[in-house]
């Protein structure tokens, strides 16, 4: 630990204060009321009646949602676990994947289009090497609304197989553009430290550091421009240099408070590897904690206007977490979702797999409830984050059979009054690009044509005020 | 005055407890990938196993180019592994400090130097990480007298400007991996002075060094490997001597050129293939080259997936997660040894010489475990031979209770033979309980001949996996499964040499080790990694010749030397 202390002292000491980084240009933008959006994407589908299986997800009655009405469903419908937010909820059934015939592993295919409404590339290098062919909604919102060029806050919980070949797809859902996934942070500590970045409790020192950074940035920009001036670079090199140049920002150090010290400590303790040299945030035993801490970070980032959009992916290409139900460690969630002891269509049946799957979806829904509660509790003069934004819970596929119909959409929050909440809506089989256009519009990025250009335009106007 | 402020007031840089990736493979790019839960299996009910169009003929495998790598970039960005190594070497540190922050993971598929997904960009987040990393390292070095003095050339003058210019010239030459112009030195001298101006009151040399180091570690000329040739605009060209040295160093050691290589480049002594070979040969004896090969193997063989191993504690009370580091270390030491002792790639599939600690000795059932650490050990050659019969692979490709022939088979097909399987079927209805006795019978009942999985599983996947039924879910050798004799025989007809019939795993690996498919796959992966670009049609002739020599018994090292001395290695081809 000697090294670390020296590393710290090199910058002058140890008092903890946690300012957020703000761009100088941000001050000009205070005019419009920001809208905050978060997308939680889960894996392996939900248990719903798309043929033979029982209905254990959607509310039992369409139309208006009331706390009492939802509470009556609580034993059997996963969505009912959020009954306390009934008046702010918008549950939408009948939205289907825009691209229904997979050209890759169905989970990857679902991830690819989930937030992009584009088909994935065909797998040329293994069955899950497919990548989405367009920008995702969170990136679009960040590009248009985030202050200072920051990308969407992109988080991931669960095993992360970055670097994999074949089936090792990490399950990217957030994309800058065709074949350009946004790399998610798996460790809450990394994500948090990137937000708080540099802390200086003294304005003079903060100014000295900012001045030094400005000089270094000028130097880096100058070198980048010299490279850009070459005429013999490929288009991709050009794009790369442009992106690098626009990422070089002169930041000032704004002051804000941080998360509670015990929360920060939890994050720090979860970073790195355990005694068995396994990445701690990948472990099943730490999953619930990682999800909760990521949600804390999302609310924190919104509260400080560090980002106006976030994505949390739970699980990688599929979710192989072994959940513990009633004190018993279950087979992998992915196997349960397929009802058999294998990662595909073959294997011995898992007893009570349908019920187990439904129980896991309830666990995931309760975790989502934590985020929603947190957003409800985070207020400013303009209202809570649920007044000023919304959270979406969805899944890469509709059920354990990779069905493309009835993707789950549980939306909570009124988005500065743009969403008509308090309802369970039957959309009647519309492709999900229209849902994404609707959600963009709710996030103050009005559009009716998000996603692949081959798709029919439109929004689900009934959801919008 | 500010000096006092500096002492009394405080700054906190983002520090992480990222202790694990100093000087070791791993780090923020989590090497391999999952070998665990996924959709490898498919029953093929009217499904996709038949393949469509050019994909995978009637249920056949699709042979892939091992890895597609940034093909036309003149500015490949360093991977995080390379960046950390290069920072360590540029600053002449034995290792990076443990508190050096982790960088935002790249969204790569395949090898970490693979840019197919355009992953190797500098995003807003990564740029911010570089900044904090660079500032942290600069501060670390400036506050360590010994470290700082290592960066000052011997006989440097003592007045501030001359001393600064001397350090700048030496450091920038190494950071940019080429001679620097007077204008570039002037530019850095101005920056050096700006450090003292920003921190008025600090020692101007220390303040200057801090900003200088921080800037060089963020310089595009350090972060990227510019391959621009001699200022020609021709589409294809021969790299400059310095660019070639850089390409060679990052290929073989995943780091910047060392002093000797840089000197050779500056003297124009990397022209003939004999000259390049001599330098490469020297580099291959360095620890950095060994780590680089380990980094390659860890990714190729998905060693990181061992971290996911999780077994039923009632069935396997002797196995716990504490075995995971041993499993990974065995594979690492084994593969390292194959390279270090000049063996042919076939040793990866055949050698029963491995590395065992107490934990593994227990799992292998060895009578005399080593007193401490790992010992080079001869495993029972009748039961074990090669990576595929080591506990790590076997346990990682098994369920909590039973072995998983399907994952084992898919791994061999994809990773060792580079034969990609068609995507899994959709909407496969669950199969009723079988009531069969052995693991093989159960799998067979669902996916074997006469079932809906016949096209894919019965021929392309299962036979490869059944060969390993002689090892249980924690990799122990067994002759009985559920009281019935294990059947690990089978035949596999996808090899270039024709049908391979085998009785057990050792039989199968013997067949694979002599197959052109295995050698082409392994060498092709190295080619992708070392050449850092997509294979092209015109490369096939070169590749084919190298595969021939691999089949004839060339050592891994010899293959690497052949790959980096091939004329194509030194050329930029868009």
C-alpha cells in the first residue's frame, strides 16, 4: 500500500471531496429543462402466454393502472411488483422485434436491435460475433442532449466476456454507430470514479491543474491536427482522429457532493479480483450488489447532470447467472429459460423451470424497483427524476424461446409530462422501432424515424401527451 | 505560497485497486471469453442447422479466417495491454504501480488488437482515463527520485533548459519510437515551461517533468502506431525502419522497441530478413515476449472462462472456487513451456508434461504433491496429454454435475480447428425426460442420430465432445459413468485428412495434432495476431508454406520468426 500512498501524495494529500467535471461550455445550455432516461436491458425473456406457457408477467387487465388493481395481481404477475408506482407506469404489450428472423445467436440478435432497431451483421467469425448496424437510442440522446460531449453512461452487470470469440459476445446493447459498441463499465467503482474524476478542495490548486491540462490538451490537439492533415489516411482513420479530437475537452472542476462514503467503499471493495483471482464484479454472488450500485450511480449522474441517459445491461450475451431461490442455488438462468439442463434446445428438463424463470424475473423486477424508488426520491425544484425523466425495463427477447413477439416494455416516469402514464396499453403487434422513436420523443429528441431506414416510420402516438 | 497550498490542500485522483494486471496478462481486457452458458447447442427442428446460402452447406462447418484485424489503418491504437507495457518501459519502471488506474475496456470481439468492431478508438471516457492515468504516472515518477533520475541521460548539462532539452530528446525519441525534429523538441520545451507556470512556486524541473511525462503518455504519437512510410502517398509501401521496429516490438513483446532495437532501426539495420530475424530471435528470449505469448494464448484458449467454473458442492466436495487460480496457472505455465522449450504446436495437444501444485495434485490424484508452488510434473501419459485433458479445460466445459460434451466439442471445432458452426436453432421445444443411464446416452437421445439435432450435433459437435467422456465435470479421469463403462469412441469426418476414428481423447488429440486443420488454425491465429491485419487471398501462399513447416515439426518460436521475417510483415497494405 506504500505505492498507493505515494501515488496519492504525489497530488498533494488525502482529503476527500468529490467534484463533478463540467465543461465550460455547459453554462450556455441551461435554458431547456433536461429530461433523463434510463434503459435497463435484461436477458432470456419473461414468462408470458405466447402459446403454451402461463401468463406470469403482464397485468391481468388492460387500461388504467391503479395501485390497488396491480396489488391484486402481485402473486402472479411480475409487473405488479411495482404497484406502488402505478400512476407513473406505462406498460406496453404487443411490441415486436423489428427484425424477427435471426442471422446470429438469438440472444445476440436481440441485443443488437434492442436499442438500435437495426439488424446485426451476419456472423462470419462465430455464432455470436454479430454487431448492430446503427446507433442506439441512448447514444442518440447523449449526442443531442448531454453536456460537454459525454457519451451515454453505459453500465453492465454480470459476467463479461469481452475479447471473446465465437459465442463469447459480451452482449453489447449501446452503439455509437454501425459495429461500434459503447464499451460498458462493469465495475461500479470505475464508473463512479470516471464521473467524479478529479477532486480538489482548493480552488487555486484546481486552477493550476486545469491550466496544466489545457496546455497538454493544446499539445495533443496540435498533434492530432497534424495527423489529420495527411491526405493518405483511410476513412476509418479519419473518423478515429475526428472522434479523438472531439473527445479532448478542457474541463473545469465543478464542486458537488459525492455518494455516501459507505456506498463508495462498497464500490471500491468490489473492484479488482478476489482471492481466487476472479474478477469480483463478474461473480454471481456479487450480482445483486453490482446492480444496486450501478443504479445508485445512475441516479447520482442524473442528479449532477453528468449524463442525461444511461443504459444498464444485466447479463452478457445471455444471462448464465445461477440465482439462489429459497436458499438453493439454481441451474444457470439461461438453462432455466430454455427449461432444460443445457444451453440449447436439448438436455434433461429442469423441474419447475417455468416457475423458476418467473421467480427470477420477479427478482429482476424488484431490482428495477430499487432504481425507480431511487429516481422517485431524487428531487430538485423541478420535481423528482420520475417527473423529469423515465426508466424503461426491457429484455433482449420476449420469452425463453427467443420469441420476437411481445417484448416486455415497462416504463416508469412521465418525462416532463410527455408520457401518458398510469396505463397498460395493448399496441397490437407493432415493430419496436416505433417504440424507440416514441421513447426518443419522450426524451425530448423528437423523431418518427429511428432505426434502420428500411423500417416503416411512426411512433406510438397514444403513449405521448 | 502555492507550494504551501499544494502541501496542505488536497487532490484526489481516481485510483482503483486494480492490482491484478501489472506485468501479467489479463488486465482490463478480460482475455478469452466465456466458455460457459450460451447457445451453442441446437436441436435443429426445421431450424437453421441446414444453413442457407453460402453459410454452412448442409449442416457443415464454416471455416473462418481466424481473426479479422484492422486492415487498412495507418494509425493502429495500442491495446490496453500494450499501452501499460509501453508506459512501464518508456518510464523504465520494473512494474507499473498497483494504483495505476484501469482504462475503459475496449469493445473488442476476438483478439484485443482486433479492430473489427472499430473498438480501438479513443472515446470521451477513454480519453479521460488516459488523462488520469498519465497524470497519475507523471506524479508517481516525479515523486520518486530514483525513477526520475533514470530518465535523465548521463552527462546531461545542469542548467534548466539544456537539461530539459536533453531529457525531452531522449524521452520523446522513445515515446514516438523515432528521431524527433528540433521543432518537436521546441514544442515540448514550451510545454515543459508551462508546467512551472501552472504550478508557480514548485521546482521548475519537477513541474516540467510532470507535465512532459503526462503529455507524452497522452500524445497521439504514443497512443497510436503511425505507419506512414517515407511520406509517400502510394497505396502500399514498405515501412520505415523505425516503423518496422515498432511493429516488430509490439507484435512480439506487446510493448515499445527496447533500446537495442531502436538503435538498430536508427542505423538502418533492419533491412534484410537475416537482420530482422536476429533481432526477433533476441527479443523472443525476453520476459516481455513470453508475457506476450501468454497473452495471446490466454485469449485464444479462453483461459479467463475458467473463472466461471462452478460445481455442485454435494457431488464434488473436493472442488471449490479456490482451485480457479491453479487451473489458470497450470494452463499458463504449460503453454509458456511449450514455447520456451522450442516445441511444435502439436505439443499443446499431446504433451503430458504439465505444472502442478498441491490443489491440482489432489485433483489429478498424484501421490506426491509438490511441497510448495508449482512443479513441472509428468502426468500419467495413459490418461493425460495436452491442454484438452487438463482440468481447467475439462472443468470449464462441463456443467455443475456432468461433463458437457457439447461445449467441449464446440470449443475444439471453433478454437482448435477454426471451424465455425452454424447458428443455433430457434424455438426448439424441450425434450421429455430420457431415463437414460450415462451422460453420453442422455446427450445422444436429444441430439444424436435420428433426432432433430442429427445434422449438426451428430457429426460436427458431439463426437469431438464424447471423446472426453473419460473425464468427469471436475476433470478427473473415469472409466465408469453412473456404474456403466464410459464410451469415448467415435469418428469425426471434417478433417482435411478424412475420417478420424478414435477410442478415446488421447486417440482423438493424436489425430488432431497431425491434422492440417489444427496447424492451419493455430498458425493462422498467430498470423492474425502478429500481422495485426486481415488475412488476404495473397497471404494464403505464405500461410500454407508456414503450415507445412508446422506440420513438419517446426517449433512455435520458429513459426513466429518465419511470420515476422516474411516480406509481407514489413509492408503496409491498405
